[in-house]
């Protein structure tokens, strides 16, 4: 990759003359500009101003831009100008957009359809978990733009059902997330199958060395676009208030319910590590009278659509989701984001909390951390240069006081509103027998019938700063790097010794036992099928909708592989893997009989 040209400096600021403010001034097809105006788009965002002109010129682009900055339009609008809608059949595809999850694939496909409707552009979302036969039929009929997850795209390329001969543009959206999910080699294989003359655009929230390495090999003299985070003017507070509660794991669900009771979010996303945790937490919150819905990889696409429609239309207050299932969600009215567990790294934390505080609104980011995870919070603070307030979990007395304050506020508003004459007779009839203050207090007692249950208080804990809890030194972000020559992987959680014994320490650090039982699964594909640890990590994380950090040791043999997963979700993983393809093939998945 060569050094960025002089326009790269301008790209960091506006990417275009400030006197030209509309989309038409960027050089887009007039039909697209008209469609944008009809959709209510008025002014390009910074990333759109910076990326659209060079993409229209046919230049490769390497862009650093976070979710919510308008990057979908930044790459979708220029590629529409290169689409040849007169082409027919399976060789019609002129653009391929690679995304990490099926949710994002659907959203991008919908956006491309809206933008390109006046030009008759067709778009198809291709992802695992949906009918391969239907996708094949659609591709044979002819599609202009394909939006795909890497695994399913590679399946179609190997089946020769996704033709590359007429491909003009390839976009990698959320490239860092695709690498985190173990798709690095899949991306390389896909790019190698595309024409050398293609235009390539790579969009990523961060630009770590692995992204730079891909860009150096796959992009030609790219224009570098860097959209810096919005700087909060001096004297103004940040739009996202960040707070953490130190809570023993056994009390996390109770703590979350209390915090939500105090915060009273209008719309919140709660992030969990596993599908099982999502289901349990959503059921617990619904039992407490809250409107909550679960979102994870175990749902059918119809179920996912219903959940998201309810959340977007505010018929659900709380969306309980796994990280992978929530990728690509773009809901602007989120008031709170909750990390039920501390994210594995600062980048994941920033990505999560970026879903609140949008469009000028204030947001709140809440994290429930176990005592041993306090040091992780400090690491996040150092990486983000932002302070995370450490607060005490509300006590039962705090909840009672808070609810009584709400009653006081409601009563005051009712008094100010007036219209009390029809109730005065009741008070007057009782005033001869009881003190007026007692009458008023009895009315308040009836009004406050939803008193807090007499549940024990959550014990106050002091954070542990030595961080000697059961965490490994590597997770999904290092899966490829940690894979040894023999195909083994010691990354994520839980990690076990080679002889199948107790969890072993990383770098001789004292470790306690994992917080879950471990199951080992047998997968009928190994080195002969070029199976890699990243293939299994990506398949499990994407299809099941769990955080890759819960995946334990992986061993790759000639004809099979084994992978350690939490016992409580082992059956979910087996079912998901049996219903998808790995390395383009259906493989047998079962519990390992050697244990």
C-alpha cells in the first residue's frame, strides 16, 4: 500500500469544498441524488463527503469510520454508478459487499435497494441460516449487488453459483469485526477469487495491524479516509455517561433489575455473552414486569425481524442481545446500553456504547463488572481516555426512596393539574373521624402499592485490582495468531491443558476454575479439508450468536476437529453447526466420545 495522496489530509476534515453541501455536488448520478432527496437525506456526513468522490473516480479507499457515521451510504452510493443493469443471468453481479453478520447483510441490502430503486438495481442478502437453494436460484436469475457474510460467500464461490467474472467493486464493511470472528482466511480466499482489476473499499471502525496488512496486499494506491470521533467542546459534558457497578456474579440479575428501576430507560440494549444468558435474563426481566425481548443467533429470521420491529417501534423497552446478533443494528433512539459482562477489549466496549447518545441525544452506558474485572475497566479507561464512574448498586432502601420520590412527583403534578373536586367529598367525610395528614398518607400508601419485595441486599464488594480471575490472555481477536502449526488453539475461555485436565494458567498466572462446565464437541472435518481454528470460531460465533471468548481449546486432526464449549449451550451449538456448512460442506457434529 503506497502512501496516501494529498487528498487524504482533506478527507480527514470534510473531503469536499464546504461551499458545495448537497449530494448532487459530490458527482452522484442525478437519479440517485433525487432518490436521496425523496428519502429525506439533505446533507452528506463527513465520511460520505470524504469517501464518495474518490470511489466515483474508481480509486480504492481505506476508511476508518464507526457505526452510525453514515458509512453504508458512503460505499453504496458510488458503487451504484458502476452497476450495469442491462446485463442478464448469473454473470450480472457487478458488486460484492462483505459484512460480518446476517443482520447487517439485510440492513445493507435494504439500503442498496432504496438508493438504487430509480435505476432498477437489484440487491440480494446472502448469509448462513437461510435456504441455500433459494439463494442459488436468485443468483442464477441475476443480481446486481450481493451483500454476503464471508462464509456463505465463499460457499457460493466454490459452488460456482456466485460468478466473479463481471465483478467491478468489492466492499469490506466492518472489516475488523470480520477478523475478530475468524474470517481472515475466508476474506483472503474471496479476494483472491475476484478480478485483479476490481475496485476495493475497506471500511473499519479501527485500523489495527491486521487491517493494514490486508490493505497492503489487496488495495491499490488507496485514498485514506479517517473520520475522527466527535470532539466535545470544552465546558460541555460528553453525550454518554459511563458508569460501572462492581457486583458478584450470583447477584448480577438482581443488580441489573435494580439499576434499570432507578434509571428508567426509555429504550435500552443489554449485551450478554451467550444465548442462554440472553434467554434467562429476558425471562427474569419480563417476570419483573419489564417489556423485554431476546435477540440471538438461535432465532429464525422471521423471529429476529419481529423482535427488531417491536424494538424500533418502541413496543419493547429492552433488547437483550448477544454481541454478534446485535452487529449492524442502527437504532437512533437507544437511551441506555448495558454491558451485562465487561467486554473482552476496549474496541468492543466503544462499539457497544456507540449505540447510545446519537443524534445529539444524551446516553448512558452501564457495565456490571465482577470484583476481579475491575482492572479491565481501568484498561478500557486508559485505551479510551474516558472516565468510567464506579457506583454502588442501589439498595432496597434506595429503591423504596426512589419510588416514593416518583409518587411525590406524580402527586404534585396531579395537584397542579386540578380537577380534584369530585374527590374532596371523600376526604371531607373522613376528616371528621381522622386527621387529614393520616388520610393523605393512606392515599399515598394505596398509590404506592408496588412496594419493593423484601429481598436481601446485594453484599458490598471491593474491586480486586490484581485481576487474577479466570481470564485468558487471548480471545477471538487473537484466534488466528494463537493457532499453532499443529492446528491447536489455546484462546478464549475456558482454556484447558493438553491432557484434558484442569484449566491451566496463562503465563504462569494463578487462575481459578472456569465458571461453567466444559463440553468437548467432535466435528467431522480436519486438515484434509483445510479446516482452521478460525473456521470453527467464526462458524460457532456467527451461527449461534455467542461471544467467541467463551470458546475454549480447539484441536485439528487430519480427519476431524474437537472444540471445547460451555456445557450449557453445547446442544445449541451442535444443532446450529449441523444446520450450516463449514468449509462449504455439511459436516457431522456430535459430542466427543473420548471424554
